[in-house]
C-alpha cells in the first residue's frame, strides 16, 4: 500500500510524526490503527436534555455572541450557543485565533463535546464545531470512532478528529475489496465476515451489530496468526533440532530419590518429573516451562532433572536473576545432596578472580557437574565440557539475548527448563510461551499450612503491634514491607525510613534489620543475614525481598500501603512466609479510601491462596500490559484489537484451528493454505521463538 506522505491531509511533517509516535508508515498501517472507542452521532440532543452522566452531546444551533478575555497564555474565548430554546457556553483556551477567523454568529453549526457543570450551568470546553450544511444527516453518521494519539501529536494538531478525516477516504477507497487474509474455509467454519467489511465497519460502523461482527473477525485473525506463527516455529524445531538423549536413570538420581529426599514427593512433583523424563529420552531438545506457586518445590524438581543429566555424563547449570536467589539455590542444593558426591559450585559477581580459576578449570574438564550462578555464568570465560541441561529460574527477569548466550556454549543445544513462581494465566501462557511444553506443580509439600490473610485499616495498628509482639514471643520472625524508600511529596504513603524508626521505637527490645535496593551489596547481605540467622526479629524492607529470601521461621508478613501493589506482587510477598510448619499470617494494611478495583484485590487476597486463581483475577483487573514481566513493551507481539483478559475462549478456538491445519500441512504448502503462508511472511510481530533461541 502507498506511503502515508502522499495521502490527502498528511504531508511530510505529519507522516514523520505518525511514524515516530505510532509506527504508522502506510495506508495499510492506518487501516490497522483501530479506534479505541465510539460515540453515537446518530442523533441530535436538545440542551434541556443534558445531565451529568452524559459523556458527550451533539447539538445543532447558532452562536449568539463571542466574549474574548485575557492575552497570550491567559487568553480565553467564550461563545453563547443556542439550540433555539436554551443556551450553553462554549469555551476555548487554545486555537482562539482560528475560531475567531472561521466561526461566525447567526450561522447553523453542529457542536459536539463533553458537557461540564460549573456553578449550576453547563459548558463545553474545546467542542468540535462544524457547519451543519457540511455534515451528513445524523442517521448516516452512525458511531464516530476515537483513535489513540500521543501528547506530541495533539500539540501538533494531529488529534483523533484529524486522524478520522485522514482515514475516512482510505476506507471509502477499499470498498471495492481488499485481499482476504483468512482462507475461505475458516471464514465459513466460524461465520466470520470478510476483511473488507471488517475494516469498513471497525472504523465507521453504521450500527452496533456491524461493529461487533467486525471486532470478532479482526480479533480472531489477530489471535489465529499469533498462534499459527508460534506453533509453526515449534513444529519446525521438532522436525529440525535434535537434543541429547538421557537414556538412563542412574546412580545419582536413584540414590538421591531413595536416601536423600527430605520428604516424599507430591503427586504433582512426580507427574512433572515423568514429563521431563519423557522429554529428555526422545532425542529431541526439551523446551519446558515449569510453573509452580511459591513454596511448591520447583527447586527439588530442577535438582532431580539436573541429576538425570549428570547420570548420563552431562553437566547442568541453573541461572537465577539475583545473587540472593542464586546463593539460596546453592545452599539448598548442597544441603539436599549431602555426601552424594556430586560436585556443585556457585558463580556470581562477588566470586573473586582467584576463586574463579578452579571453577573455570573444573567446568572445562568436566569435574564440575552442576554450576549455580547469576549473569556471571554468561561470561565468555565460562566454558563447559558438555552442558546438557539448563535451568532458568524466574526466567522473565532475563532478556532473550542473555538466555541465548548460555545455550550457545554448546554446539548442540542443551535441554531447557524455565521456571517461574509467578503463575501465568492460561491465555497469557498460550501466547507468551505457546511453543513450550508446560508443566504445573499445583500441590504444596505435606505439612504446609495455608497462610491466613487479613485486610486491616490504619485504625487497627495498635492491635496489630500487640499481635506482632505475641508472635515474636513465640519465637517467630516478622517481615514489614513498604512500597517506597523515601517519602514522596505526591503520594501520602507510609515509607520505609520513617516506618523503620517507628518500629524501632515501638519494639525497643527487639533487633530490626532494614533492606532495600539502594543499599550496597555488602550491607544488604549483612542486614539480610541478621534476619536469616534469627538475630533480627523484624525485617523492614521494600519489594527487594519479593524473590529469594527463605526463612522458615518467619511467620508474619505485613504489607504497608497494600493498595499500591498489584495482585501478583502481593501474592509473591505473601509467599515469603508459610515455609515452616507453624501457622503463618499475611496482613494487608491500607487507608480507608479505596477504589473498587483495589477493594476487589484485597478481597481476592483474603479469600484465596491459589496463585493461578490470583493471576487470572489480576489479568481481568489490570490487563496483560501491566502484569509483572509482561509489560506491553516486553510482549513478544502487539495486540491491536484482541484482549487476553476478555478473549480467552476465542484464543483457544484460534489455537485449536491453527493446530489442526499444521497437523495436516506443517509447511502450509497446500493451495488452500497459501494465503496463510503469505500472511505469516508479512507479519510484523516479533513472536518469541524459543526454537531459534535454543
């Protein structure tokens, strides 16, 4: 399609702005820049019908007079507009000269805008205003589209209304037909309208029914091609990449299972290990996502998977995003292995050059069987003898290129197990990790008691302090988490520094440690260890402790200003307690003024400990663009019209259709499938492809 520079009403400057701000370069890009809302322009209102709950109003009438006050930035233009019965004020603070030069009294205009009440009277600030003679009858105007624009665009007079005027002639020109992007059998099977009608009615629908049909068609197309792309890459990987064969379960795995397991595996852990065992025995490279709630025993499953590699003559590596978490894994795995005789080492940024020398040597000659580390394991100097299994913990905290550097250390890619303690909603997992096999640990180890969660307001603080004292007297420890490090003038929130001083004064007989992201690494570690060793009874912290602190004796988590945290983050913080045999508690403290969404978050946290239920609720409340680790800029695809929070059923249907097609024609070579192959080659999405990475 033609470049937008040559479209009526665009030109070089606007074209450059559209490119920079929205990535729009062609007429096709404009057609795919869908409206985000619509306003009914199919009727005129009378001024006496105005009420506070009306978002917009369209009125026909005349301007009786203008009143201009102020100069420069303080300039203001007021017009008295009448529909023949009542009057309303129209107000402009910008573009005053244009209005004065082009809008006149005693001519019939149509005004459109949001009415606002002030001192018992209504006015409209910066209304749209056009000559009535230049507009079609209202019944022909239908639903008016509104388009997303940026602040920079608005400042350059490229607002939603201007975009609408640019897009309108393009839509008129495509009514003769645009090439279809979906095969006829899919349109027929799912009763979808054609692409031409969809594009016409997504921009300028005559009624709500046509708009709905256009939305359904375009949503299906978007989700279908994302799934087709992901699944086709997965099929290609299965056909073209081989993996190491772990043909036996040997001495280390069997001895560990028989003599070293601290407790019997849960049914879920056994099921996941069977799935991993089946993968590594096939001769194909494993790419598996392991989801498990906080404390579900993922590390134990990862260790036993790495022992499969060791028993077959290979090395294994586990990479964690922080030194705290890597050290925790090292201590935990060393403790679990005991005197089994498997050589394990820790490599982080803090390991001195002198101590690195033997680690590097033992990695190269194969003596070192399991390496645990942070980003330090990615350095070029870290070379393996035969790396067969890679485990990535909290994988969303690593960039794609960082992960890829690790498994490029082998000629043949190792088996990959990526783990997350942030439960991912099903719809998000199908799009973010659609080409990975997914395992879920949905049971907690035996003996763990569900954490009791309560939501309190500030007026309960005195009683809460008494509860904290009782828990410490019983020998327990307490976390207190704050959203800020230093006081903010803009937000009236409890903050860590004043909270720390307040807690020290309230509990003068107890030791309080403080941990936050601005501390130097050595000081942070010292403060953390005070709590880990039990020398400090209370730890005051920011969310730096969200991942990687394991203190079974800590039984109370207090989250200050809990309204400032998302559901998934609240759940992660809650998971720092409940790791021992004693009953644990999570207290959510908020002020009284809460919005409806915040109140829902508190209710969900109090009601359930199920991380998957919480992640689904989080997706519904916040949308996929805000979930931790999946901000819109980080999503491996761009959703222009579909919504993962609302369109889960359609996503499953689209995925099922894509799977059926690829089962019969993996390369999309059949005549009826060529339109899909062509469309995939044109796709601009940067779909995450674990196959090409590994």
